[in-house]
C-alpha cells in the first residue's frame, strides 16, 4: 500500500485537537456533566490529549473513559465484508446517567464502530446526550451517523485508506492517505 499524501502533520494534529477542545467547551457551556470516552486505540489517545487540553483551558479535569471495539476497521472491511464490530472492553469508571458522553475516535468511515460504541454506552445507562468527536471524517457512511466535532474532512474513495499515526503507539504524529 503506497503512501499518497500526508494530510496532517504533528502541528496540524495539535491545532485540530485544540480547536475540538474549544468547540466541546463552547457547545456544552463548560465541561460540567461531560465525559470523554475514547474508542481504542487511537481514539483513546486523542481523548487523552483532548482531556489535557480541556483541563489547560478550563482549569479543571474532565471525566474520561475508554471503549475497546474490534473486528471492524476500514482496513479490514474489504477482507471481511459484513462483519460487525464487537465491544471487547468498557473502561468507564463514572456513571454516565444523565451525562453528556462525547465519543472520540480517530477516523469516521462507515459509522459501524460508532454505532457499536453507542450501544455499549447505552448498556451502561441512559446518558443525557451522546456527541461524537473525530480527528478525520472520510465520508462513505453506511449508517445515519455524523460527527459533532471534526479535525478535518477528507473525501476519499472507498479504495483509499486513511492511516493515523500517533506518538503513543507509532513514534510519530501524522495522518496519511494511502492507495
């Protein structure tokens, strides 16, 4: 798979996270009653960075959690059509009842991973609201799901692949589009 272009470098990722953090605070009139829930792996890294940025801005921490959803990634979908995502692990230590849950993921593609994440959240209780923050929205939705906060919209063909690399797991921060 050949790299076509670098879409975001480390500075652009940092700016996108800062912008999303400000948008979350503004839309929710602060962070009271909000919980950031990162979808592992890179969504959890983005959620951690958002939490750090929000704490810098607001002067207090935001609640956080993680979901591990596997079996459906855009790079596997061609090989395993029709497979649905499965929630492997939920690590949310706070009650979500009547809270605003902000799901965080790296790439929004078909919407199936987000749907699985919403199902997992709903199994824990009834939140006041579920919002979605993504670093990249690449289109090609199969379900009626949209992001509330987007780092960058990248129209792609279904043959292309978006690769998100983060220092926590890949030793660099960048987003590329590959053939």
